[in-house]
């Protein structure tokens, strides 16, 4: 049920920690592929893209994931937050959004076993479990784990220094935080893996490092894969354990949770095609409902939401607090303003999955017709 008697809509204001937002629409983190090679510096093209989104009226922009250390660079043209040399470029991104009237969070991430061959010659992970492509990562040493945790804290510190309004940890889609949480990818027998509590320890330590770096009032979110794709990884994270993780997040000092999928995802799980026809809108809503049962933290729902009516419906139910969009805002960066004015009642996105650039220097764009 809603937290108040007033009807909650997409354009109701909301406060998350110390962050005040004038609407509940979030640009979900989307790898823009507009950073320099090989360092991952922010570019004017990336600043322009984020500025356009801010002017389009979205309540909060979450950047595409930025790597916390070179060992965690997931793909070419990925933004970096791994050293202080990145601060000037990151500052231009935050300023571009603020000048456009928006608010911005930096998503920070380490790719772990999912790093591209082109970026990381030797990948590392909690355990030496082959990927779906057959690539075998090296098991991380305890010293490397501690170093990665500190890297997350330092990345968050840089985000705050650069003027970002918040930080989001990437704990979904099979990246390193999710790899530690999942029994499929974490088969360690030491203090960092095995049972539920030890698999949770890496995330808990990252949260502690980040909170220590940014202070008690700076907003820190997480994008959490609440379950793995159990069809492809049957020994993966279950919805029940995903809910157990959510129940712990408030105690870890987090301010909000974006609900998504985890390891073994792929296009048939984390970013589904034909939404609105073969796939219903809000396909991660059942996971959000499990999360709502165990936490009062603000919940952000991603996953195929396209129509204003459906967005308002799930918001007013009280099951989630914000709506997160990825692909629709690639096609229509001004969609929030058009939904607010009534010019549009739904996104034009047809969920064709043709957003990724075919070459270097192009950046994400909509390549679907109709």
C-alpha cells in the first residue's frame, strides 16, 4: 500500500536520504561507450548526452558504469573513476547535468570475470568458474579482494569530489559484487565465500568503505541482481536469498535499491525484447514485491516499463517508489517532459535491443525503426 493517502504519480516529488528529486523517473545506468581509449576519460560527447537527458526532465540520471580499477574494466570506451586524474572530466559531467537542471549519480563497478579480453588480459573473480563463453577467470587472493574494496571507496570519494549528487554500486548483471553474492560464481571456502553470510561479506565491506569515504549524509544506492537466471545457472542466487540480501541493505548504510537481475542473464533475462507484446511491462515487479516485504528503503523498479499508466499504477500501489528506464531514454531523451505535458502517454521504444554501437567512437543510439 502507498506510504500516504495522497496519490503517488510519476511526477510526485521524493527525497532519498539527503537528495531531493522533483519526480520519480530515473535514467537507469546505461553504458554510453563515449569515454576515451584506453584511459576511460569523460568526453564532451558524453557530457552533451547527459546534459540532453537533464534537459529532457528525468528526475535522476545514473551514469553508465565507471570502473573502479583497471582490472575491472568491462568493455572498451568504458568510463573510469579509478584515479584522481579522472576528476576534471568527471566534474564536467556533473556540471553539465546541473546546468541542465538535473541530478546525477555515478555508478561504480568492477567487471570481475565479465571483463572483455580487449581490456583485461587476465580476468579475476571470487572463484575460478568458467563463463558461458568458456573463459576461465583466476581466483582472487584475499589481498586482491581487500584492494578491490578500497578501490570502491576511493571511487566513491572521487564521485563526491567531482560534484555528483549520489553514487550507485553495481551489484547486478553478473559483475563482481554479484559474483560474490551468487553461489554459482562464489565457491570459496575462506572468509569471503561459502555460506550466505560469507558471500555477503564483500558487499558489506564495500558499503563500509564507500560510506567511510563519503560520510554519513551522501546518498549511496545499489543496483541489485535479486536472482540469477536459474535456467542458465541453476545453482545461482535464488529469489529467497535475494530477499535476504535486500533485508540487510538498510543496515549496510544504503539509501535506495534498484531491483534487477543477476548472473547468467543475457538479453533474455536482464533486458528483454518485445516488451508490451510478448513480454509484459515491469517484468521485475515480482522481485520488487519480495523486496518490499522485507525493507522500507526506497525501491527503484527497472524492467520494460513503457506506459505512463503502468508507471503510475505501480507507484501508487506502494510496491516501488521510483521508475527506472534505460532504452526508452536512448530513443527519446525528452520523454519525461513529454509524459509530464501529456504529449506522450508511452515510450516509443519497441525494445528491439539495437542500442549498442557497432564501432568505436559512436556511442549508444537507437537503431530501431517504427
